């Protein structure tokens, strides 16, 4: 679908690694849309391409690990928070204990 392709292209361009972007857009992002019965366009409003790219940047840079990135992403899909805020809140709640700034 054209909307998903445009979203992927934005994430890939902003993050710089198309393979990682594809894995997250076709995996967790698409799964979140299906699990919540939420149309992709509404989920894309909650998790903007720039926010997903920023989360992937944090993972690439070693600030968070894969499991933490998944927890942060899940929170982003529920709340619409950008990754920095989601990471801070999870850290305060004890859900992202290895966050390195």
C-alpha cells in the first residue's frame, strides 16, 4: 500500500538504514496496527516517521537494547509520546533500566 511505502521511505531516509527501517515498519508497526485493529493511518499519526527513526537511532547508538526498544515502541503506539519522553517515563517506572544517555 502506498501509505505504508511512504512511511517506510521516510523512516529509512531519516534513520539511514533501510533494512532496519523495513524490519520495524513491516514487523512491530504493522503488528501493532493489526493487534489494536487500528488503521495504519491512525497509528502513523501516533508514531510519526521521525519518532520511529529517532527510536531506531537510539538503538543503533547503544542508548537502549532491543528489548528496551520494543518496550519504548509499545509505549509510543499507546501514548503517541516521542521516544525521548517514552524512554524517560519507562526509566522512571522501572521499565527501561539500562537506558544510557
